[in-house]
């Protein structure tokens, strides 16, 4: 499919941008705690966290939307996928300006549902569009994508819904299993 390379580049760019926001946040936090030892317990801390959320959430939403396009491309042809992706982007963008947390949650929920479907189809042996050939490589790819979405879920969902640490470590195990299948089983690239 013609969207593989642009999606990969967009995902890498989003992750680099998210990393830059994280480094900036760590730097600013260190500066603030150096001048105010009680910063983490002050009202100023909550405005700092809100600012960091506002910086990180658009990038996280963009990354999830990229995954929400990357995931269904395994099931849908490009001529159907691109208009649906545009519609999803428009809906999430409109919601984002009202409630950025809700927009992130909806995009994540959409991507998770799609990825679970792709994982089930892949495990059941259905022919889907993957860059790699071989059953185990396809399962590995599906597991890695699912694990990444679970990591994001562990970050954005409230702690009272699911145990964030449990979700994170489960996702780490799923990603590790997926990477092992991707890199240590036989198969080749699809032309």
C-alpha cells in the first residue's frame, strides 16, 4: 500500500515531538523545584501539569490518529481508508477544542477496538495487508501495535478505571512478545 512510508514517518515525527515535550517538561520541572523546593505541593504545580498536558495531548492525539489509520489499513483498501481517516480526524479535532482529554480518549478507544479486531483476524489466519510475510511476523506486528496502544491507555486513563502500572507492565510484556516474533521468526518483506 502507498501509505506505509508516510505513516511510518509521521509516527516517528510524532514520537520525536512527544519526546521533546517530555525533555522540556523535565527541564522546566527541575528549574522550578530548584527555586521552590515545595513546588510539587504548590498550586503552581497544577498549572504546570495543565500546561504540559496541553503541550503533549495534541501530539498524543496525532500519534493515536496515525495508529488509527495504520491499523485499519490491514483490513480496508486505501480508497475507503483515507476518507474514513479524514472523517475521524475531523471529529476528533472538533471534540479536541471542547475537551482535549475526551478527544484523546475517543481516538484511543477507536484505535484499540480496531487493533483488537486486527489481532483476532491475524491470529485466526485471515489474509490481511502486512508489510511482512509469515504468520508469526504478522501476529508479532499486531501485538506490538496493541501493546503501544495499551501503554498510551495506561497514561491517559484515570487510575480508578484500571491499575496504570498493571496495564503498563502487561503492555510491556505484549510488546516484548511481539518484538520477539517480529525479529526472531522466519518471514520476509512484502513487495
